């Protein structure tokens, strides 16, 4: 577990400008974005990176989320995955939602797998992708033995893995995307989907709830869809030439009961996924403009700039 400076986080939250984190009272540098939240470093802490989840109505619900995060991480490690050192901190600031900060040890940016594939040759890229697929398979092996008492989900995209240099013949892979713990107990999802919807514009929530929420959360429990997402994400990462071989790799990890993936299926999946997330981000920006410019209210979330897809 990490030792984090609680006072620094309290001062950072109190002085945060979500629209311009670098201009906050305690400046932050954005180093990456997920589809929902940003990853940043806080001035005064060079060892760790953070995600901020300002989505809680009170401290007990935030503490419950932090406990779920800890349980999820412990189960991933039990499944055989290597995780970074981490810590969580609940931070309250008057007049704002309660926030959970998730801190992780910082790795060199060039060791992130979605960046490595721009520096390795094709053979090296495919070896890396196969290693990621093998790590993902550990989750399905865990679920086969633990379900229905416990069942884990995972987002296996390359941006969620770090290849840590080691003395052995291959790099060790570390899984870093733990901020949205997805865990079922006796078949019941433990994550409250309504809480995740708080990052969406209010006028879109009923649509997302009705059409997309079960699909977005449920896909990460289905091996075939997780490997589909891994292959399709290579289009976003500007390495489409790797997709056919990645499909072949994914098919080796599917069971005999699964239909083999096809390149056409991956292309259709990516087109749909790209449309969903592009529209979602556009509406979040509209929502920010309405709240900050028209209603003169604070917008709590740190949004990414332009994303190349």
C-alpha cells in the first residue's frame, strides 16, 4: 500500500479548477485520460498518479466504494494479476460532492503498453499482445472456480497495462485500471450503476440507463467481448495493421463453445464503440458549457481534449 499525503489531497481538492487543473491552487498535470476520468500528477507528489471520482453524496457511500475497490484489487491479485501499489482517500470539501481519490505508484509513460506498440517491431507488438491476452485469461480461470460466489470483470485494453522492465526474458505486466471495480457476488453486480451515471449529462442519463448501461458494464464479464475490445482498440491506437493477427491471438484464448472472432466483426464493433464514446464526450462538453457558462455553476469532472480515434 502507498503512503499518501492526506493534507496535500485536501488542499488540492479545495483549490481544484476542473476546467484547468494546471491553474489550480495546487497545480496538477494531466498525464492520461480514460473514457470517464483523467489521470494526473499533483505538484508536491512526484511518486504517485491519481484518479478523482467526485460522485458521492456522502462519506459513507464514498467509504463503501473505497472498500469495494480494495476488495476488487485483492481478488485480481488472487487471480494472479500483478497490480501497482495503491491507496484510496476520501476527501470532502464544503459545497461539493464527496470525492474518492485513487492513488497508484507512477510508472514511466513509455512503459504503457499502448505506447510501447509504437516503438516495438510487429513481432514484439504481437508478443506483447499475446502476453496481455494470457493475463486476461487468468481472470476467466478465477471466475470458473469462484463463480457464482465471486466473479470478476476486466477491461483488457492495452492502455490498462504497464510492461515493467525486469531481468528475465520478458517484461512483467502490471494491470492499472482498477478505479471502476466490477465484481459480482452470487450473480449480483456490486457496483451501483447509478453512481457511474453521475459523470453523464443529466439530460442523457435516462437514455444511457435504458439502452447502454447493462451492455457497457456487462461486456467486461464476457471473455469474447473483452478480447473483441482488445483487438478493436488497436484502431484507436493507430495500429490497424496489427488487428488481423490480434484476432488470431484472441481466438486461441476462446473456448470451443465460442464462435471465432472475425476481422469484419471487430471493425463493426469499433465503429459502434467509436460513435458511442465520441457522442458521449461531445454531450459532456455541452453539459459543462451549460453549467459553467449559462448556469454559472461548477462542473466537477476533468474532461479530455481532442481524442484521436
